[in-house]
């Protein structure tokens, strides 16, 4: 019998699967370099330890430590829950999170999964016996530091406001760019769209109609999206287009993070005149505000029969092309016109429409709806009025002129632009 001794094979110690987490709070170039340096350093640190198996360096740039919804952090937590990580290394508690409850929530969840976090600056491993106590104390310090930084930032911003220095994000503000010093300069191509919007509104178009025209022409908003009436209204009421700047027109209420509300006197605001080059004149901008207020006042009527019986001619003038009523509209330079309602709502694609100056209706009185017709006599344009009943039966104002051999239409005196009855 032969006996052979078999030596046991020593099992290799299992390596810890280690990752690192890095964060910087801004998107600046300098901070970007800092984040890249952190990632390189952590990768080298983990790979140089023979007891570690390198997983990944998770990172977030331009993200606040008070925000839990950081892509890098959430991805790391998902990998932890999937059993891919044993240990996390990060620089400090404040780099991980600046909110006590956030720090404790994540560390306690990771402890239940058997995963520790090692904070280099604080020399704390959350899996150690005194780790939780130290975490609570230091996380509170980090939260207080964050609050202090926030208060200092608010004070700095307030002082800038008092000096007339505001902050404008041109990525969501059509018509302007910023030069190398941060001052606003006009973007010529975008400014053409801005001027056109103001001109269309003063010519009688409403916000819905302007938005439709721009969308139909394939013109995009500053963010590349489609136009909405609210977007048009916001531009028409924005004082920046006349070169002024109302600083702190909106503010963030206490305890309402990432939420702004209109400032109605709750906090101090500042109005800076001639802050930057204007795209529209002061006079044009003011005309738009007056027109907007006028239309708002005109709409403030009893519900129900919205467009009927508001003026002597309300409901009495009819478009010859679509049969809809003409609406009284306040247009450029305080003039009033009666315009086809289909044209106003849907544009010339739906109806080429007709429009009559309000002053041309002076002295006229109708007892039933009248179809308004454009009639040319001796090379001049006149307006004829035929009852809707007679018009539907085939009667036309032009035919009456030919039959009677003389004008039966109000004639416009070109020098005074008033209506003279013949």
C-alpha cells in the first residue's frame, strides 16, 4: 500500500469590490478639471490596492449636494442594490450630500446591504461601531455649512441687485446673446422674429394667431420647440425688449426650493432703465401694453353671448366669404377695425376675410345683419351693405350699382377719411 499526502489548496481571499463617488457643484471649466482629477486619482488609488477590485468612479458635475436625484449617485445606488459593490470611497460627507437626512438615509440602507462608505477627510467607515454616531454629527455640520453658504450667496446676489446687476439666461431668451464680458448684445436673426411678433400684434393679430403663423412657417422658439400663445404673451410683456431690466420680478419663497413665484411686493425688486440695447422702441412697447390692456378690458364682459350687442354694429356685419360675423378689433396706432372672425381665429387659409375701418361706419344704422362687400367704382374701393337675407337670395351691391346707374354706396372722403352719405 502506498500513501501519498495531498496538500490542501489555499483559497484565495475574496477581494472587495470598490467604487468611488465624486461630485462638483458647478459646470465651470475649472470645476470640470477638478472632477476629472478626482476620477483619475480614485481609479489609481483603488487599482493600486491588491485587496480591492476596481468597479467604477461614479461622478456628478454641476449638481448640488442637497439634491438626491443626481444621475451618478442614483446609478451607484442601483449597482449597490444589485450586489455589484462592497465599499464606496468618497472625499467627504459634504461631497456625498449636504443634507443630514439624505446622508443617513443612504448610509443606513447601504449598511443593511453590508456596504460601507469610507469618507477620507473624516476618516469614517460607516460599517464601524462608532460610524453612525460620527456620521450624524458630521452630517449636521455639513448641512449647517450648506445653509451658511446659501445665506452668503443670497446676500451677494442681493448686493448685485442693488447695484443694478441682474442675471439673464440667454439660452431661453430670444433676441440676445452675451459678449465676452457678459453684456447683452442683439442677435440680429432672432431680433427679426421679435420685431415681427410686436408688429403683428399691433396690426391686429392676437397671441393665438401669431403663434399659429410662426408654427405654420416652421419658425422655432429659442429652445427649438413650437410656439404657444403664452410664449407670445410673455415676449410682448417682457420689458427687456425695450432695453430695460426688472430685477427680481420673480423670487423663490422660503422653503420652496426650485420654485419661483411672481413678486407682488413680498421682496424688494429693482428696475433698471437703458440696461442694454433695445430691439423695439419704448413707444412701440408701450403701445403693445395699452393694446393688451384694452383687449383684456373688452373681454371682461358677462359670460354667454360674448361678441354680441357690445357695440351698435356687433353681430350686424357679416363676411361675404365665410358668412361669419365681423369682430371689432383695436389695432395699431389706436385705430379700430371690424375684421372677419374666421380670419382672426384661423387665418387666410380658412378665409381671406374682409376688414372695415370703424370710422367708415359712422352714421350707418342697420336693423338686421348686413353682408359687407368690397365694390370698386371708377377705380375706387367702396363698401356695400346687403342684408344677409337678400345676399343669400343672390342680391349683390355691385349689381345694384349697375342697375340703378349711380352709386348707392357711402363714399370715402380721402382727405378726412369720414363717411359721406349720398
